[in-house]
């Protein structure tokens, strides 16, 4: 094994071992350890839930349900990934299930050619003074399906293959929706910029 591969393996192991003692104590039913685990991850998981649900109370509900589910299934966590990644997937799945339960109108388009494809230039490089808050405000104007894909890809860091598995849509559909959402967000940001001048 090369030195580079060995270093990468050690970093991966170290990353998946973070908070191992707290996780193992939580698995054993230690309430104090479970509370510490909650405190370590609650804020980040709430932010994810809020970006998907777009409502404070609903995000708090999803957070509580997700942690409850995670603690019930804690023994299934095997350190194949980081605890944060494992928990993040639970939070996202809870939010998506709640949206599906309400039969939200998630508009997905199967034909990628419905939208003319332009070169993919990152929203991050759109304008130097652009804030995350302004992007979030612009996202609120997207249809729920496009908004979810935009959020999962840009804010949560999932790739289109993972998004297609989570939402049970094709990978090309995910890419198409993301491109459409990104163009719409840019249009909204342009309008917001002109309004403030």
C-alpha cells in the first residue's frame, strides 16, 4: 500500500471514529451520552431539516423524530461512514417522508431537453457579494421538487446519483431539475440585485 493510500485510510478511520466513546455509551443506553450526542449534532441537523421543510416548527418536529429514530436504531450504526453522515441521511429521509405523506406537489420533469442547457457555472461564483441568505430567499420561489433537489445538491453536498436514489427519480431528471432551479435562482437574484440599486 502506498503512503498516500495509507494516510487516506487513516484519515477515513479517524473521521468515522470521531465521538466513538459517546456513541458506544449511547448504544448502551447511557442517557447522559445520548444527550451529549444530541447536543453535538442537533444544530447542524436542524439546519438541514429547516432547509427542506422551510418552517421552524416542522423542522423542530423532524429533528426530534429523527433523533428518536436514530437512538432506536443506534445499534445498527457500524462506523461504515461518519455518524454525522448516517444521521444526516435519517433527517433527510424523515423530511422527505413527511412531505410525501402530505402529498406535496413535487414537480419533476423526465425530459432533460425541456430546458435549454447552458454551461454550468456555479451559483457560488455568481457575484462576489452574494450571501447564503439571499440564495435561501431566492430558493423559496422554486417549485417544491426543484427546491429540494437544489438544496440536496448545493447545500447538503449530495451528488445526482445519490439524489436520484433518495427521491426515486432518474439521475438525468435530478440534473435537469438542478439546472432549471439554478437558472431560476439566478434570475431571482438578478431581480433582487436590481431592486436594491
